[in-house]
């Protein structure tokens, strides 16, 4: 049906073209023999074609219905989505800028996704619940099953044995039992949420990347307070929250974990190993101070959404391959 309609339309245009060629009306003499080609097509135009013939050749085609300019949109400019972003590396504890380190924009320049962060935090909270609460049902309470008083004649409420949930010392009607509160979340969604949290910190300028080791010289409260207040890492002038210090491991950083997690300096910050950090930890506190080695391992472990092959990652940090994360996820 459509092909017949198109054929009649082409035939009608051909007849009009023939009539225009044979006509000597003055209005037809003012038309130019060349018509500029439309941007919505790639059909070639000839210089000897009349206006109607050029229109029929350019816009009426039985081979394609969608213009090619709409079928293949151009890629976005490079300045809108740069392939890499730069991060300043500092020395510790003086925080002197050392150099710039490039990172892929798909790792540290992601847009804020509150829905993904919410799902990741709920997933972590469900996995952290112990679920060990347990109380006894009336059938599990020790005691006799003899009826306490007669059913009728006393003027009091009906009661069974002394293990009834209505009596003190009796069982529970709906007791708590050990259960698993863990919920499921795809690994790719969690990895994207993890990098989104790091990107949010990086965009706000609250991600401090240290070139070497993060180690404290002393564990005294005065030294820790002066270090955190001088660098503006929270608790100064009544500020709320504790900054997070992330290290690759505890080896060689005993003073850091002793001073922040076990000493009086814990009111200013807390220290965690790389494998013990989750999305909620990255979003809490005024600053995140992290070693470059730990950051590289984190990004390498949480990028499964960028590739279908889990044995190899599209981006690898310098050094040994990343170790497995301590958080158990849905495969």
C-alpha cells in the first residue's frame, strides 16, 4: 500500500517537472537551476536538475526511511567528558603538594547517584546485622502443663498452664529466633556506588591522597589534636565528625592505629585498613585521608561494572595485583 502511494507521488512529481520545462511563464525563469542539498540527507544533487526533480531525488527514497544524520549521532566532545582527571598527591604529615596523578574519569569523576549510594548503604547495614536474638516459645519454657485454675466458677479470666504468654515467666507468643538479615545486591551496582562515593569526595575537595605511608610520630592527644586542627580535618571550633584515615595495612603504621583507635586521639579521627572500608565509611566525616596505594587497590577492586571479564580489569594500578576485598558480595 505504501509503495503504491509512493509510486503515484513520484509520477505526479515527474509530470509537474515536465510541465515546468515546457512552460515559458516568467515566474519559472527566476528559479535557479541549482538547489542547496538538505542537511537531513546525503543524496547527491546534480547541477542540471530542476527544483522539483532535486527535491524528489533527495527526499523520496525507497531504500531508507531514517536520515543517516539521525541514525549515527556524533560522539560528545572531549572537553565534556575528559578521559582522565588529575589528583594532587601530598606528603604526610606536612601535606606539601608533591605531584599530580592521573586517574580515569570513570573512577574519580562520576556524577552523584543518591539512589546507588542508598542501596549500597542498606546492603552494608543488612550484612552487618548479627541476627542472634533468641527468646523462648511457651513450648520451650520449662514447667508443668497443668491447668492453673478451673475454666469456670472463679470469676477470673481463663488460663491454661503457667507457661502462658500472659503470665510472668511464661513464653513469648511470637519469639525472636536467629535469622539472617542480609540482602542481595549485584556486584556491579555496589562497585559503581563505591566509586561514586570516592568521586563525590574528590569533587568536593575532601579526598586527600598521600604519596607515601600515613604514619604518626607520636600517639599523644596533643600531637594528634594539633595535626588535625592545623590541616582542617574536623573537630576544630566545635566541628562535628571524625576524619577517616585509610592505610593499606597495619604493618609499619602501628602508631597510627594505636593513637586514633585506642588512644585519646580517637575523638579527632579514626583509622581503617583498606579492606575494612565500605561506602558508609567514605561518606562519613569531614575528610578522607588515604594512601595512594590503598586508593589504587580500591579502584582496581571495584570496577567490575566496566568489563564483563572479572579476571582482568580495564585499569590497573602500578605494582602487584589487587588483593580480594574483605566484604562478601553477591556474585
